[in-house]
C-alpha cells in the first residue's frame, strides 16, 4: 500500500545559546524542524519550550554537554543534522597575543565549534554583534573562521552584517552572520535584501522650499 505522506523529511536544526528562540523562529519559518535547543537560563529555557513544544529543550551549560547527549534527548539517533545555529556570547575581545579564543570569556564560542563537529552538522550559522567586524576585533573573527576551517568546515567569506530592516522587520537591527558548510558541501549564499527601509537615504525626497 502506498502512503500519501511525503517521504522527504524537513531539514533539522539545533539551536545553541537559544534564548527564547528568536533564531529558531526564523529557521522554523524557513522550513526547518527545530529538534533541540540548549540554553543555560531556566526562564529563557521555559520560554523556548513554550514557543517550541515539539523541541527538546536542554537547560544546561553548553560547555558541559555533548553532541551525543543532545541527540539522545531529542531522540535523533543517527539522523543527519542539517544545521547548527546560535549566538555564543563573547566578551574577551582583547587582541593581546591574538589567541582570543583562549580567553576564558570566549570559551563558549569554542563550545559552539565543538558541538557543531560532534553533531556532525552539514552547516552552521554563527550570529553575533556587529562589533566583531570593527577594528581590532576583526582579528578575533578571523580566528573564529580559522577554527572552523581546522575542523573541516568551509566558511563563506567575506562575512556579512545583515540589517533586519532589509528583510521586512520594522526596525534596524544589524548583526553579524558567519555561514559555513562541511568541506565538499556547497556553501550557502547570503540572502539578498527583500525590501528597502522607508528611512533609507535613497528613499528620502528633498522637499522644495
């Protein structure tokens, strides 16, 4: 007997440093199933669980959890993970000695890299503040990209800062997005703007006097 259900599964995403699920909402609306989320704050974890009742939410320190544990809690078994996404906090921006990833305040970025590898994700999306792209902080961003390269991922360069106002959100919110894929897998492209904000200088008309 032939089933009417499609055999093609929706792509699977894992949300790290998840908060209440802002990034997860975007991925869900793009067609992903959010299988698991990791968030250390219990209030944000509860909010995420409320927002995504079919997602396994782990209220845990990302540095003390393994990819295997995430898979088990989400009931994924050996199911391939399409993308790991998240915005790991990073406060140790001092470039003295260059190896900023060795700063304890930046350890969570290293955990993002580790969990991406342990989950064997085909892609990753790393989101963070625009400030990482400015001045001496660029060296830190290059170090993050190099860390992914070392563990088998190609990184889309040059990296981009995207403004939510260019994609239909009624406010300016600029964030860095670093995209990567397993070596041998096609790199995703950055999305082109879909709208022009009403306050864009190009849209303002000079009023005759």
